[in-house]
């Protein structure tokens, strides 16, 4: 397989790399130390990156976007994540949410969102799926048990629906200008048959953004609770027919998986680069520590895992771009491998930095905290394994 990049791919990759090195890295460590809240969300950097074209990168060309393929998206996500993964996640989450909307919405519904998204550099999209008692079973799913899956209720009333319940861990819950909301219209059947999608454009009577979750890592990429108290949604804002949302979203699953994988790869690369530079300059025993065999062996293992993860990711991305005719478990296996490689690399970087590795003044401490978050993005590693297992 030829992984030679086109001139256009190299250009957008280099643009993202420059933005990451010159603007994200110098600024985001400062943001990370702020208390969680609106002040810690890097609006200025999000707007700057959007004006460079990153927010519109994956929007299909027929809607006025760049229409970049999945491999190009992965290149950009890696570069931006090497600068600040939370900023990268804003763009890639928007792409994922938009792909999901296009997969299940009518053209009229899509056009109510996309034009505003393209002209507003701070337009964020939300996906309201996860609930306090419904997380991994949304991805697995346990289709034989009607008690699993989302339980936010959507009951018919007149020419619309009334939504009641709660969502949890919703990315950019306070920043999003549009949500795709998944609600249960029929609890007598499995959630895969009884869940319906809705468009919600805040503000809305009865809709409230709840608490902001205080995370260990990726602190600039916020997750909130969302409260629904008799929220009225007109039938015109229902996405497709009742109970069809799960089937409509299946063809975008791999895109969401490689999104998390690319984020992991960017953090891993940045960590490896920092560890390598430190090992070349830190002197112990009269020579740079990279010349000590144990340190050199650790760095080589880090390099090997990083390159293996990137190779598998690019293959997975190319498979999606070519119509998804490759092994169905490839994207999920890639995500598992990349996250395991990431956490190996960040842990070893902390060891290479020695006592400084756990000090907040050193850069590897933040990378170590960010790495942990990837176990729970793009579905947990365990769920990805369970989903891939039947295809062995």
C-alpha cells in the first residue's frame, strides 16, 4: 500500500503543524492551569484555527466545505493534537457530529445548520447520547435488553414531542449551538429499535446546561450534564422516522473511531519528541542519558509503537476512503492499539524525565494526564475489543 501523501495533503498537514507549534503549544499549558469553566475554553485559538480552515475541513464540498478525505482529516488531527489535543477535539468532534447529522437528517434540516456552521468560526456541535446509566451499552449494544441504552424520554404530544431526563459527559455542552439528541420513543423494544434522534437549537424552554465535569486531562475540552425538563420539540425537528436513528448512524462508526485514534497519535508523537530531546540533553554519569542502553531501548520501543500505530491508522483511514471494503474490525483494533501505545509512551516519558516528570512545570505531566482520557473516547478500549471480536 502506497502511503505517499499528495501535495495538498502535505500543505494542510504543514499548516496544522505550524499552527500547533507557534500558537497552541505556547498558549495551552497556561489555559490548562485555569479552573475549569468558560474562562478555560480557548475560544481565541478555536476561532483562529477555524479561520485557517480547520473547522470546515471535513464538511462535504456540496455543502460548501473543503470535503477532505478521512486520511487528510487524520493528518490534521495528529498535528493539532501534538499541539493541544483539546483544540483538535473541538474540530474533530464537530466533524463527527456533522457526519452524524447528515447521515440521519433531511436536506432541509442539514441546511438549517451547515450555512451557519461555515460562517461562524466559533460554531460548536453537540452529541447528546451518554446518560448516567447508559454509556458503553450505547456502543456495544445489548440489543436484546430493552432496559439498556438511552432512557431520556420523548413522548408524543400534539404535533411534537416532550423530552424529559438527563444526559451526562456531553462534550461542549455549554458551547454547542446545535445538539443531536437521542431519546427513547419506545421502551418496550431494545434501544436500537426504540430510539429517535432530534435536533435541538438552544436556548430552549426547559433545557438547561448542568454541572461541568472536573477531568484529570483534556481539561480544555469540557463535558457537561444536560437537563431536559418538559422540553418541547416540534415534529419538524425529528431526525428521520421514529426508532430508525441507530440504523442510520452505523455507516459513520469507523469515522468516530479514527477520530479518537488520531488524537491519541498526536499526543503520543509530542510525548516521544519531548522525551527524545530531554534524553539528548540530560546528562547523568558523565554523558547524555540517551547513551545509556536502558534509556535508548525505551526510546526505540516508544518509536516503534508510535510508527506502528500511525501505519495502522493510515491503513484504516484509506479503507474508509476507499469504501470500507477492508476488515470490519480494523478501525476498532487500530484505536485499541493506538491508545495502548499512547499510554505506554507517556508513562515511559515520565520515567525518562525522572523526578521532573511528575512536576507541573514539566510538559510531560500534562501529556500523561491527557493520555488517560483516550481510554474513554471513541468507545472504551474494552468495548472496541468486544465489537471487533465477532469478526475474528
